[in-house]
C-alpha cells in the first residue's frame, strides 16, 4: 500500500489540533478510514498531544515554606538585596538612625501580622517608586488581587512600601487613593512610607502629611532587604 | 463623571477577576516552560503585576488571555536575559526528587513525559504547551509568542517529532513484548 506521505506532518498536526476547515477535516478523516498507515500516523500525533495534556493535568503547587524562589523574588531579588545591603552598609548611621525610632509606630496592623503563623502565610512586599497615579493604582489593585485570590485556608500578608515619587501615594494631601488605602488597611495591608524620602522632602521645606496608620519608621531599603531576608516575595511596581 | 468612575471600578473589578481566574492556568504554563515551581510562581506574580500596571494597553477584552500569556512569555525572556544561562540541572531537580520505586505507573509516565518536554528547546516547548494545554489556536499562539503562524507550525512539528523520539519506549509494542507501563495509556 502506498504510504500516505502526501499528508505532511504539519497537516496531521493541524487535524489533531482542530485547525483544519470542516471540508479538509472530513477528507482526511475519510482517508484515514481507508488507510491504516495514515490512521497510524494520526494516532501517533494524537498520542503525543494526549501525553502532554496528561503530564500537566496536575502540576505541583509552589512550596510556601520550602526552597528559594529564583526570579525577582529570588535571583534578581538577591541581586537587589545585595546592592541594598551595600548601600545600607555604606550609609549606616548617617541617615537611617536619625529617623528610626523617632516616630510613633502605628501598632495595629504590625501587631496583627506578627501574630500570624509564619509557615502557612504567603507574604508579599510591593514596592512603589512611581508617582504616576496609574502605577499607584496598579500597586493597590495588585494588593487587592492578592487578597481576593487567596484560596480557602490560604493566608496572604501584604505590605506596601513607598519611596521617591511613590511616596505621593501615602501623602494625605496628594494621594488620589486614600479610600482604597483605608480599605486595604482594614484587610491588614501595612503601608510604609520611606523615612529617608520623608527626610529629604522635609529638608526641602516640604511638610509631609501621611495617610493614617502609615508606618514612617523605616527606609524603603531597610524594609525591602529585611522582608526579602525573611522570605517575602518582592515586586517593584 | 460618577458613571464613568463606576464603570472604571467595574472594569477594574472584572479585570482583577480575570487575573484571578487565569492565575492557575498561567502557573501551569509557567511550570511547563520551566519545570521549577518557585520560578513558575515568581513568573506568574510578575505577570499579574505587569498586567495590572499596563491594563490600559489591553484594548480588546476578548484578547485578554492571549495578552496575559504574552506577558508571561516576556517575563520568562526577561528572566533568561537577566540570568544569561539555562537553569542548571540542579535547580530542575527540585521537582524531580522522587524515586521510581515510590511512584505509581501513572506518576512514572507523567515524569517521563515532563522530562521529555524539558529536553525540548524552549520555543518548541512553548508552542506545544500553548496548543496542547491551553488549547490555543495557532493564530493565538503566534500572537502570544509574537511569531508568524508558519513558525508556530514548524516548531510544533519539530517539537512533537522530538517528543516522539524521546518517548519511544512508551510507543505501543507488539502484545508479546508489551510492558505494564503501557496499560495506563489510552
């Protein structure tokens, strides 16, 4: 019997993937009924597809307490963290200490998060540096998404740290999102305003007023490095 | 004004819902591309974040899924660009630390197929998984990966051919030599 080599592998794939139009599909189907060789080739293609589908039917969820992530949270994150650590090392005692412990810590959310069991919580630190309202909104929406998409029995802890132009998000006289921030705070999202950015603004004569319950006691660098060392997932927006 | 604000809120809510619904599928795809659960999780996180910060770029809500997978693909590209090397075997072992003695036949089959998929060059792996796992049309895959449809077809062809070769030992054999491994395959 003549082999059905006149049907290319691309055509057979297209048949298996439902890419042929009905007429072509019928023709190939009818021909496969008559030709065991063509039928075998089609089965072979379909089997590969089925095997791939079967192999990824259930994929392992990421371990929440186990190994280290590898991308921004891990690989890039480690690079960022290393840079931050150097920066902090160089400037230790110059700026950060002036502001640490000077301001009152808003105890509510911080205390609440500290009481949660560490092993079973997904922890995210979002870092906003942009003063663009769209980027600010994206950060707030991502925080909302993280909270909303947590599965049953899954606990997520989210913190947002703002510095540079991103501090505008937390300045009560400037932010367009005070309501959204308050709503997230009610869901235990903690907001940090970078103490160094505040200091710089105040040195320029700007009076910085923060939205209620914002924690102004850390530099952004400090928060990022600390949280990453504690295994938090980090995302810069 | 109030109406447009409400519309905006609703759209954002719908968008967040879409992201929530897509998360597990994005994760499965990221896992199939990397075979590393942590990396896959990070990629999904970045994808969702980028999607939220650039949601205004999405003009056609009907194309949202392809758009999300395109972001995922770009996140992976960025990752490799930053790392400038393929994941080492050591990293990939994270998900592969079971021994055959403790696995069911079904698990062995899954592992074997995943190992075969992992051997594929990433472009072929991406095309195959987008078509087979997501059921995307060739045109959508072309859109996701930003390549011509012809390239999708040729990569699919080469990829499936390679998979066939990698999986020769689970090809149906004559009854007399058929092993128990084949029982699970329909």
